[in-house]
C-alpha cells in the first residue's frame, strides 16, 4: 500500500486532503490528430445544451415517484429531518448530510455538522438541494449506490449532476478529516457549478473512518462510471478528480497510483487533479496535472506544505499550479462572496488546458 492509514489524531494536528499532477508535454500540440482531440474536448465542455435530453425509460422506472409535497422549496428555515424525509431522496437521504444528530436542526444551522469547514452558506445549500429535487421530479436518477449495509441502505455512493451528453466527467471528493463527508458544502455546490459548464459531475459520499476505505470507495466509483459510461452518457476521456481537505488527499492518491492500487480495475489515470487545502505531500513521480488552492490563514492544511509539493511536481516535469488566497481559512468550499470566489473557474480552465 502506498500510504499509511492511521488517521486517529485530531484534524487540528494533521492536515487532510491531497492533490496530484499530470505530465503534459508540448508534444501534444505537435500532432494534428491530437489537436483535433483537444478541440473536441473543449467543444464538448463548453457548447451549451441545445435541446432537453429525453429521459431514459429505465431511469424513469428507477426514480422515486414525486408527490405534490416535493413542489415545496427548501430554504434555510427547513428542518434537516424534513429534507431527509423528502420522497425524492428516498433510500439515500442520510448521505446528504454528515453523520450526526439532525433532530431540531434547520438548514441554516447545518454548519454545526461541519466543524472543519468555513463559509457555509445556507442559501447555497438550499439552492443545490432544490436543484437535486427538481432533477428527480423530471424523472432523472441522481444517486447510484456503491456499497450497502446489511439492511440494504447505501453507505457509499455517487450523486450525479448531469452536464452535456458525452462530455467528460469529474468526481468531487468532499472533505471532513475522514470523520465525516461534507458533501452539502464541499461537494454538491461544486458539482452544480461544473454541470452548469457542461461537465458531468459526480460527488462521491464515501465511508468515513479511514483513508483506506475512502480511497477504495473512490476506486470503485471510477470503475462504476467506466462500466456504465454508455448508460450514463458520459465520456471517459480526460476525466478529472477534485477534492477538498481529506477529499483532496483521496484525489491525489488515486492520481498518483491509480485505481488499481486501491482494489479497482480501471487503469486509466485522470488527466488532472484539482485540490483544495490539504497537507498531502506524497508523490509517486507519475502525477497528472495538478491545480492546488489554499488560504494563507489555513491552520489545518499548511499552505507551505501545499506549495512545496507543487514545486516538487514542477521539478519532476509535471504541469502544476498553486494559488494562495489572502485572508482565507480552511474549508471555504466555493468561497462565494469571499476572495476565493472564482477559483473553480480557474481550476476548470486548468483542467481543459491540460487535457490530452
């Protein structure tokens, strides 16, 4: 195994997350065929949706029946238990929020379940949950289980935010110090942003408790997408892995060593790894292109550690970019309304630019 799986210390004592990089040589632009492939990729990402996609009949059959109740919009005053009881999310609603007691908590108080995150915006959370519910009401399947408990309930799975048909895909790995999965803040909003740009985005909710289990789940998630690419209507070329904090560490390990090192079968590596605030320092020597962003006030993930890793990647010939944001702490997610706002667009541009 390429890394140790002992993560029992306090998050304040260790930085979580990770980010890798890909060696992108100038030779890719030298051949006309490869130039055409890149133009095809750029087109697939940014061409606007021209017509609504016909919903697959099987997908309709698998989607829960939506009642009149689902027409009610969530807002920051909505109780979390009300959202978890929403028929549209039947069967997987417990994976929407981090584990913990939600009784009596409203969406405006969801930050109580996200102790290692900052700038949690209830309005943003409500918007993305309403978007997900609306997708279900249109007959679209938004969740695919990866692992289930003995009672049949999923304990790991992929939430799907559809972009353009046959466009590349990204997997977003939310963080939480392997103690919880902050998808509501660090996964769903980023996926919604990417889907709006035409990217097919998946948010993985993995088993917490250990980095090993989390990386194994990510490898299984990659396999699932490759195995079902046709029915999902996604391209498997030039995919990327995104992650924040502990999730960035996951993305980095899979970028450096591949899914096969974690029980998967997919040999194809990501074309880029996008990392938010992590103390990950490991490199294998064969990283994909890597974009890293962190705030200079981060007391969990050392900005210096991130920058040093990026410098090491550049030294080995890997395309890499480091962005330090003034005044920002750990766990800012999209960073809407802060100096971090817009980093996702920069990261997306970096991915597109470095696609083979």
